[in-house]
C-alpha cells in the first residue's frame, strides 16, 4: 500500500456530499446450511448464536494464536448468511472454513467473480441511496434484498472506512446500470485511492497494513467486534488473557505528520527506544496524516514522537475506535 497524494476536489464528495467506489475486489460469499451459524460462532470473535434475517454484524476470524485471519461483515439474508471479506481474501476465508468443516451441514458459495460491490459514503449518501434504489431509512447494521425493475440488489448499511456507508452488491451484468443510477442520484465516482485517503482520515484499519497474521485484533482497535462474554472460539484464550492482564503491546493511533514518510517508518520515544511504526500515510489539504501501531505505554492522545531518521508524529485517537469502543452488548 503506497502513500496517497492530495486532491481536495476528489476527496470532497466522500467528506461533504456523496461519493462511491468500486470495491468488487472485496470477497462476497454466501454461506448456508443448518450448522453454518454455529460454525462461524466457533471460529470468530463476536456473538453469533443468532443472526436474524435483515441484520448484520462484524466479526474477526482468528487463529489459535489470536492472530487475525480476516475481519468480515456478515448479514442474515436470503435464508442464509452473506459475508463480505477483505479485498482478495475470499479464498482465504473459504479455505479456513473448509479446514474446520467435518460433518457440519454448511455450504459456502463464492460469488466474488459473479458480482460487483459499490461502497457509497458521505453526508448525503442516504438521500442518494433512496433515489438510486428506492430505499429510505435503512437502519445501520441492516441489509435488505431490493428489486428495481429487473435488477436485484443487496443493500447493506454499515460502518465502512470508519464512517457510515452503504454497500450495494449485485450481479456483475447489472453493474453499469447501478453505476448510472448512482450518478443520476448525485453520487460522484471515487477511486480506490480517494477511498484510501478517506479511510485513513477516519482511522479505519485494514488487513495487511494495520492487522493480519502478524498481530492480534486488539492492537488494531477492533474491540467493538469482539465479545468478552461469548463461549469458546478459536483464539479466545489468547485474547482473554491479553484483555484481563492488560498485555496488549501496541495500539492503533492516527498521526499528524510534519513531513512525508515511508510506510514502515520507525517511531522513536523521547528515551530513544522504539515506539512503533507507520502503517498508512496520505496527504490531504489539511496536512499529512497517517495511521501507526504504537507501543501501548505511549499511545496517548497528543503525545509527540520522533520519526527515524527525521520528522515528528503527533498521536490522536482514531475516529473508528472512538465510534466502536467501548462497546455494549
């Protein structure tokens, strides 16, 4: 993931109006069978004893060491479970579920290559969605099957990129039709690079940058998708110990930077010790921003750290973490 250069005009729709990006690189799975929800409950961090039709939830697939396999969004719909994976991680999730499936009644169908996915965000996104697909007041963390003439879509309202957004999923053959409807409704097409800038400003972690098999989800501030009271799941004991004994080594923070830095640049504390590293960087009209995994003892709003070999980073709480932590059940 490379640093992003500024473009105030292109960023504006996502921040002050309505923009949408093509996120068809994300995985789209449909999971069905009597044992599907039980298996997902045993393999992920959030409570999944039930997932009513039309409701959605985010959860984390963790391995036995409590490391992140993927961060996914699930929705009960079409008499099964729709699952949105991280970009390019559909097969990883399919393989992971398959490795834990023995006699369970579960079927996983990968619809990624046969469908498209638009992510719509911005203050006027609800109005654009209402005009484009005829659906008003879609509650957050809900998903609906919507039919418009001959086009059938799944419309999903959830936190995406660290802010409220809508996911639109449909057959690949209908992509251009839905694209045109969104433009007619006042939504402006945004590139993945523009969305990346939006994501960083909102403090939203992504796989292979802020989390992955190299760390646990607590470091990435994904506590809002972890239940502290559910039964056993893969990796639970590790995460429970980290929470109980306050042993999380790093915390994700937003950073204001005084100059452009390379991804992976090391942060240095005032005592000269290593304090973490930069995971994402973007240039915006208001300055250079980024995300960093920072040693917990120093991950405090307002703290300034040096950057090796030169520069300064000032820490702030990520907006996404503020919106999801602490969480209530």
